[in-house]
C-alpha cells in the first residue's frame, strides 16, 4: 500500500509539472513579439516615389507614341492578392521539384498583350520562378549554376492594373 501511495503521488506531481510546463510555453509563445527578417533591397516610400518619378518620362514617351488612341492609357503597375502570390509560390516550388529544379526566387518581367480587335495591347507584368538544377544528389559539394529561369515553369500573370492604369505611385 505504501508503494501504491508513492506511485499515485508521483503521477499527480508529474501531471502538475506537465500542466505547468505546457501552460507556461503557451503563454510565452503568445506574449513574445513576432520578429521578421528585413529583406535585401528594401526601399522606403520616399525612394519608391523617386523611382516612380524617374520612370514617368519613359512612360510618357511610350504612352504618347504607342497608346495615344487608347481610352485608358498604358499600365504602370500590377496588383495580385497576397493569397494568389502565396498559392503561386507553393505551386511553383512543387512544379520546380517535379522538373528537377530547386526554386530560389522569382523574376518579374515586363510584357505586353498582343494587339487584338483594333485595340493596342497594354503592358503587363508577370512572375517566372527561378532556380537551379537539382544536381547535388549524392554529392558532398552541391554545384549551383546560378539562378536562371526554370525551364518549363509556369508564370503568374493577370494581376489587376492600376486604377487608373497609368496612375503613379502611390495609388
């Protein structure tokens, strides 16, 4: 009976210790501030305005010569929802693996829709996944050939244009 009492006491103390441990970890996890890593190339809104203003001259030349007959003017920006971007990144990573690549980034291209039905095709922007061949299997030293476009990888287009399409930063 004495051993049974010690066993029961041990179980109760163990349960209390486990409860205390779990409760404290939950409190710590929710009370700690969320930290983020500052990405390379981060610019301030002031710097973004300088870049946008510097592009305005080029945009005016393009718009005046190619888009003078359009009702909306040419696009200066594209917008994608955060959900679409996150879903695209997951899709591109999976597809890269299937194609034998390791995805390490995204490249943004400027493009233009073809002229159709008498309308001039407007500028668009699209993402293409970048990465390198997964050739490091069984190797001690992985060889990276650089971050080229992933051949055969799907791109992401169809972002919404600015409102209006020719609007400057910020919108």
